[in-house]
């Protein structure tokens, strides 16, 4: 199987993500991503019967073995002005963060 993520594709993705990788790091990450894709393809090749239900966990959580979900309770912080006083810039009780410079992607 040829590599799904070629050096050219990987370099394009690195540029889109604005990552700074030296060549050795980039090659290591690219190989690891290709290994992950290979493992995914191997899992996809496992034949499964159509009546197998999708699951997010191998053990079913029944009421008999699971605690009841806790009640969601809103607990306001006792001193929000103290937190805001630590921020370098605030506006209308919000912390103002600097803009992230964006570049136009082609």
C-alpha cells in the first residue's frame, strides 16, 4: 500500500495548520499519521454482520450497575470581579484577548 499522506500533502497540511516543524519532526509525524491510517484501514476490513449495534463502550451501562446522573446545579463563582481584575484587558465583564493574525488561504 502506498502512503496516503505524501510529503507534499503533509507539507500542505502543515502550512494550513501554521505548524513549525523541522524536517526530522515533520517526517516522524507524517509516518505516524500514515501508521494510524493503516490501522484504520485494517479495522475497516474486518467483516461485521449488519445486525451488530454500534456501541461506544464494550460494557452496557444499565441502571442496576450505573449510578444515577448527578443533578446539574449552577454554582456562581463568589468573586468574578476578582478574576476580571487579573486580566490585562476587559470589556463589559468579558476578558478581551488579542486578535489572532490570519492569512488568506489559497
